[in-house]
C-alpha cells in the first residue's frame, strides 16, 4: 500500500496543468516553423535557388504530441536535392560531390529559441 500527505496549496500546479491542457505552450509553433523556413532558405547554397525557395513546414498535432516538420519539395529524379546538398552524392559519371552541412547551423538558433520558449512556459508561475 502507498499513501502520502501534503500540506499547502496546489494552486501553482493546477495553474500549470490548466495551461498545458489549453496548449498555451504550443501557441508559438507557427512562428517558429516560419522562422525555420526562413533560416533554411537563407542558408541553402546560392547555386540552388530552387531548393532554397522550396522549403516549407507542417505542424503535426496529436494527443500530447506536437511536431514541426520542415520539408523541401525540390526533388530531381526521385532524390531530394536539399538532402543531396547536405550529405553529398555520387554523380552519373562516377564522381562524388561532397556534402555541405548547412541545415544544422541554420536551425540551431531556431531550436534554441524553441527550447527557451518551452522552458519559460513550463516554469511560468
């Protein structure tokens, strides 16, 4: 058997749980999603203007789960160009084009702001 007792008020806990139920913590996702698109577009190598213009996002919501998915619709011969630029790829003539890490540095400030925003929402009294 397990039991516990407490004294005092649960008002702050109740207020926090009510905010979580309303989804206040997630109201800024749209802005962060657009910010991510802008960061990715500006960081995409300039030789790939179609790729830089092809960034978009989707916000997925399910029970207790929110996710921002950034996408790029520039696909050539079934291959996503943004991924080829990021990780490199072989050429049709046997050569190799080395990848360039542009996604992670572009998104790091966005992820940091999301983290800060979530922390503020969770710790707000």
